[in-house]
């Protein structure tokens, strides 16, 4: 039975982010998938890169949803009064 490279603790990973500000870890030797960008300067073992993701991805909502919600807030406050 083979082990996925994502399950290996001795693998070297990078951190990816997409245009919706969503994060992922990725094996450093695999091509970065379309729509994702490597976070510069972040590379290491699984524990290291997951710590970076946990520290920086504090809002799981996609960027488009956060922006939409922000646009709704002023309208809601205006009509509520």
C-alpha cells in the first residue's frame, strides 16, 4: 500500500494561496496548480507549513463572500433605523 505524499511527515511542503485567500499545503516538487500561488519564503516540514497556514488563514470565508458581506452591512444598518 502506497502512502500519499500529503501523509508523509518527512515531505517538504510549500504553502499556496488562491485569489479567494484560501490556503493549502503542497509538496514542493509538484507543479503549482493553476489558480494558486506559492507563498514566498514558506517551505518546510508539514508541521511548519501548517503552523503558517493556521496563523495566517484566520477567516475561512472566501474573499468574495467577505467582500459581499461587507457591502451588505452599510445597507442593513441604513434600513434598520
